[in-house]
C-alpha cells in the first residue's frame, strides 16, 4: 500500500505555527492548486482546490520561518483524515496533507509580482552573459583518449 501526495501551489495565508504543551511544534498552511479545463460549451474554466497542509517540528520551523502568503511551494507528504467534534457535539471530518518535504519555488524576498517567475527587470540577476568568442582564436580540440570524469558516486 502506498499513500503519497505531491502538490505545487501558492500559500493562501502566512503559516500558523503553534507549540504544544509537549514542546512539539506544528505548522498549518493553506495551499491553493489551480486547474484549467474546458466545460461542455467550450468555455475555459479555472478550478481552485484548497489543501490543509500540516508539518511537525523541524519542518514546521523551516516553513514558519521561510514561507509567506502568495509564495509558490512544492509539498510532498501523505493524506491523513481527522475526526473531531464541533461545539454542538456533531462529528466533523477534516482531510489534511501531512508534509514530509517542502521546497520553495521562488525567493522569499522576491521583488516581483508574486507569480513565482522572475520578471524582465530581474533577468540580469539570473542570466550571466557568456563572453564573446573570438572567431580568429583557434579552439582546443578535445582529447579523444582522455577518460570522461563524472561526479557519480558509482
């Protein structure tokens, strides 16, 4: 049996970090994922799904310190279900994603519009131009008998 979820989405609010009486730390984030589809009449529709994501201890600290509303993140974890009772004593059920991996997909202090991708004005910070080659300068021929080096551990 296998229970694995992978989500890429945007935070709907800043992370909520709590410390329990036991000393454990838990963070909750609300993550929005979007899906575009064509309805029966041929019109394009956008559907947003909201996911409750929970993380514990070290990952909770990392998420609390590095994530902000609107940021795009990659979350990997598993689906969990909780049963609880509301103030009227009725049973309620909640579906959570218990995160075990989180990757930020944009810089925390990005100055762009928050869409997750750099703007044209950010390009100089990301792209380094290659030095212009001189066509009159001969290029060194590759050595045919030299073994290829790689950084693979096996």
